C-alpha cells in the first residue's frame, strides 16, 4: 500500500524537538533548510512575480518567512517583509535580524497597508508566514482585518502559505464560521518537515482541494515512526496500475478462485441498487455469486438479463442456511434497503468471511452491529451522522468520533466524501484525498460496494482492498462525459481489465 505518514501539530513539534535534542540540529539550521526547500520547490513561481511580499508572524512560522526572504533577496528577487510584531522565537530573531541587515528593514502593518494601497493589480506574490499549525487561539481583530484584506485584494495574484494557511482550523468550516474564524485563501501550501493532519481537506471552494506540497528538512520521520505516541494516520497515494493488475482475472482462475460473493438488498422498487453492486463484482472478473433480496421480483429481474446468475427472494436471516453461504468469502448487505435489517443485530460473522455494510445497512445510533473481525461500514457523511448521533463538518471531526467507535465495535469504517477516511479497529487510519466530481451521481456508492467485494474476495485485507478500490475507481476521472451515470462509469472500468 502506497501511503505517507500524517502528523498532528503536537507530533510535529515532538519531531522538531527530537531533531534538535537527539540528532543535534540547531533550530536555525532547520529553519534555513525549510526556507531553502521552499525556495527551490517554487523557482518557477518566483519568476512570475514582479514583487514578493512576505507577511511574518512572531513565531517559528515567521522565522521561516524571514529565512526565505533572505534567500530570495540574495537570488535577486524584489522581496519585502512585513511583520505583525518582533519575532519571539530565538531562531526567528536570528533571521529577522539577518533580513534587517540584508534588505535594510522590515515593514510593520501600517506600512503594509500604505504600500498595498499604492500597488498595482496582480503585481504581488504573497507569502503567508503569519501563523503555523500550532496556533489554536482566537484571532485578534488586527489579524482578521489583515486576512480579509489579503483574501479580497486584487493586488495579490498568488498566495503561498508556509506550513498551513494562517487562521485555518478544520473544525470551523462553513461560510458563517469564516466570518468569525477567517483564514488565508492560499493557492498552495508548503508543508515543512512533516505532512500535517490539520491541513487535510483544506478547501475554500466547494469540493476543491487546494494543493499542498511537502518539503523534507531532515526531521526523524522514519526513525521515530514506531515509537510510542507517534502517528498512526496515513495519507494514501493513488496506485492505479496495481489496482488494474490485481483485479484482472487470471487464466487459471475458476469460478471460486476468482472470488465468490453474496449480495443482499434491493427492496421492491429499489432492486437496481443491489443489481448494480453485483454487476460491478461480476463484470470486473468476480467468480460465482448469488443475490438475495426481500423483493419478490428479484429472480425475474436477474434471469431476464442473464440465465446463468442465481437470485432468491429471502430474508437476511435465511442466507446463512443457504448451501451457497459456506462457499462464499464476501458479503455485501445494504444497497437498495431503506432500513437496517433487524436480523443483523448481534449476528456473528464467520471468521473466514468479510462483510460490507452499505446504504440501508448502515445502522442508526442504538442499533447493535454484527460481531466479527472483518466488517466494513461505508457511510457517507449523513449516514455517519445518523450512525453516531453527531454532526461532522470535517474529516478531522469524523476521525475524532471514529477513533473511539471503530475499536469499541471492532469494525472498519470508510467515510465516503470528497475526502474519504478509513478508520480501523486497531486505531490506524487512512485518508484518501482525491475529489472526483464524476462520482457525484446516483449509484456510485453501489458501484464502490461491488468493487470492494471484488478485491476482498481475492483475499486482500480491508485496508488494502479500500486502497485498491479507490485507486481503481479514480480512473473514472478520465471520462469525457461530464456527468456519467454509474453504468457508464462501470462500462469504462470494465474496459480497463
């Protein structure tokens, strides 16, 4: 699985401290390395700027800004530093002093506003080095005014933030919160030393993830990953080729080795949902499977299109008594159901099977979950809120809920959103940050359930199956159709295998 570690602000601080105390780095050295990394990573961007202005705060983030200003000046760029107040960080003081010597002076906010009023439209590239991820307090009125000015002004053609967008807090999303908790509308973020958990899902336009780039500066990310109190959050990287190659049916496969599955769902009038999940499984190379449904029409609907398929009108309690049940590896329950099946409450999943609960099989708070070691729930945000009785406006808020829910209930939960989150019973979690507007259509959740069943039936564990399924489904971004149906998406995926 291709993934990178994500670190909270406290974990990042701990790594910073370890680099200084155990590895012997000087803080000034790390600050200089950070600035140098940002400089080289954005060499093409600097060339587009007539002027570069850097807004520096009073902490380490401001120190990074001063260090960057020194490098830019020495490389011949027209750079200007403005500060909210003198820097309080020891390393930051060094670079603030250095800038005063090399650039001649730093401006205060009064000078910033004066020069801003005289600047021409689209003439300035702004670097935001005001506040780092460590800032958790209320913004002063002075900073709110400054942030609003930066966001609304047509003077700045690009806004680059160091480490995080100043003022950003994922727990305060929405237009109303932005009035009280404004943040810089960064065009990109340079994460320094660690990939930041707090930055996941950074948006200021609907479903639009703003680019974040990671710059390594020598933090002991690798050598301290397995120590206590360090992160078990991971950022998934797309692996489209592995997703295609592993899902392809091998020539030697037979109907069971290619994966076997049971699908249950599709109440009367909603049979299409469970049929779509099954179709995704079978058309993507899945082996033998059987559809169970409370609908009396299910057999005629299935056999109408394919006489080789198996379907049965049944309650969910009857499935375990069916001769096919012992032969299957994966069960999908929920597509096309409107309420949580009572027979699932307290039911024990055999150890050799994996269970996906989707759509109508996502429980409401108070419902008992089935018991087992391989149970995956796939709610969207509304279903997560219903399942937990809490409202979630960010992936971080969902994590805080699920990091208790999943171990307590011994389940995996994949939250489906523009940023998806998988939380595991052992406390590890994985973020998928690849918004795909092609999937904003009816039936794509049913499609994902079928794809997940395909990978799970090939004996992948749940985290790997989720990673592969999301990577595979990501191929739908290449469709020319702006609003493809779920069937069009499935057809395009089938062509890949």
